[in-house]
């Protein structure tokens, strides 16, 4: 009869012992985690310190262009980098002014985006993405430039030529620091420049497969009117200005559909789309 209390005491102590073991195990695991975290931070700090003291031994430049044409070569970008950091090679990574490199390279009008960083093994890497031109402007004095898809102007390149619509005629346009859509908000600027019209027509041609294939280049005539020179035929298509391009396009399609079966387009010198609800043609 006396052993029964002893059994009850053992049973009641078992949960307490299990709780203590669980508590000590939790403390042990937390301690290991803290020590591991401290060790990891120490290693990262050591690695970062080591990296910051590693001298730069190589400059790597990567110029990317979605169109497949390099309008700006890696040598030109490297010169900009070395202008921002003259003694780059041999400089500890911590002393490389990546902000200055980024700003100077990004300021080039042909560059859309820049990424600059240093690596653990001592390389300074600069990755640049070029702007994609959608139009080429050729002024009457022989100067010229490209306009990219966002409306920024970019210089012509001796390395490549973009296969984009060419705008010629009575043009005396200049490269701009701001994009054309922003500048076009100023009515005074719009009266003095054709760049907003060039931008509108370029976008229309991009979105219209037929017209993009038809238009060889676009001329601003002596009246300031826009004339499209087609790849087929000896005529010119007079658009007037860049307004109502979709409506003018439909009139042109209707004229072609009605005329190609019955007449020779070469007998016309101009096909004028300016007037409402009609197409006026001038014969040679």
C-alpha cells in the first residue's frame, strides 16, 4: 500500500522535467543562432572590408541595343568613365565614385539607362542601354540627328545607321535636352519647330504596317506642308500637317483601291489628302 505515493510523485515530476529540457534546448538553439548571426556578420564585414580595399584592375563596358545596332561603342563609354574617374585602374573599390560615373555616362544623349558597380574581384562594370531611334532628321544645312521612341534627340553615329523614316526639306531643327512631348506643351515652341509633327508621324508609321512599308522618306516642302515620298511610284502624298493622320490614311487607301485597277499612278505628281472628304490629284 505504501509504494503508490512514490509512483504519483514520479508521474507529476515528468512534465516538469520535460518542460525544463525544452526550455534549455530552446535557449541553446537561440544561443547558437545568435552566435551564428554574429559570426556571419563578422564574415560579411570582413568580406566587405576586403572588397573595399581591392584595387580595380579591369574596366568592363557593355553597350546594349534592342535594335541590334551599336550607335555608341564601348570605347566611347570607357572614355566617359575614365573622365569621371581618371585613375580608375589601381584605385581601391571603396574610392571609386560610382555616382559620378553614372551621371556622366547617363548624360550622353544616346544613352537611355546606365548601371555601374564594382565586383569583389576588382572589376568596375558599366552597363549601358542605348536609345532606340524612330526617326532621322536631316536639316537643309546638312546637319542632323535621330529622335528616339520617347522623343529624346540623339546624335548621328559613325558606327551604324538606323533603318528609320528620313525627314528632310525645309528643316533647321536642333537637338534638345528635353523630350519632344514635354517641349510640345509650349505653343510658342510648337510654332517654331516641326519636331512634334515628326514625332507624331513617326509613331503613326510605327503603328501602321502598310504606311511604314510605303513611306521611304518624308519631306517638308516650301509651304511647310508634309509630303510622303512612297517607295513605289513617282508621286508624292501631301499630308499637310500631322493632324487627322488616320482619316487621311483611310482616304489614301480608298483612292488606291479605286485607282490601281483603272489608272497608272505614275501619271500623278501629287496626291493631296488635305481637303475634307476628297482626294485632289495633280497630274505630271
